[in-house]
C-alpha cells in the first residue's frame, strides 16, 4: 500500500544544522563547483555511457589517481595485474 506524502514544506538536509553536520561527517565527500573543459567532460560522459558507469565517479577516480601521483602507465599495469589474477 503506497501512501502519498506532502514534502512541499520539507527542508533540505543542508538547511538543518544537525543533519548537515551528519551528512558532512558520513559522506566523506565535499560538494564543489568547478569549471571543466567541454571536451574533457564529453570524454568522461561518453566513457561512462559506454561502460554503464557514472561520469562523476570516473572523474573523482581520475583526480584521486592524480593526487596519489599515479601515472597512466602505472594504472594500466595495475589493471592488467588485477585482470591476470582473476583469470
């Protein structure tokens, strides 16, 4: 049985201090606004669409790898190693 709920006067979690704090502590991520070249965004969106993933998750992973100082060659090597182990 489905009930209809009225959320017209609901507050967003960010507008309720306690919920905003919990959301920040539990999420492990921060909301940011940044400008990205259209061509870069198009590449990530196309890859996400073809793999069934999420382009934002892919961009986050690429930024994480960069922050860790990983090169493309190192990422490829590790991916190959992982694939060889699963065979």
